């Protein structure tokens, strides 16, 4: 697994990808990178009312 990947490659649900981008980078640009450090340092996410249909991550997620 890579150390970083574009957020859009990590989450097949578009709304989840946008919510992750907003939480991590302050905007909904899903082309931004999700890193192992982002995952390690994130302890809380508010995903209420984001119209997310699946929480599945793809194999392209960093580890």
C-alpha cells in the first residue's frame, strides 16, 4: 500500500471522499492527498448529514 494517495482513490463514495477532504484540508477537493499521517492523526470525524452511502475504503488507501 502507498504512503499517500488522492482522497478520491481511497473512498469510492463521492460524498465520503468530499467529507474526508473537508475534514482534513478544509475544502472538498478530493484530488488532495490522504497520507498515513492524516489517518494516524485523525481521532474524530463528524460525518453527519453528508449523504454517505458506504464507508468502504478502496485498496488504494495509504497504510
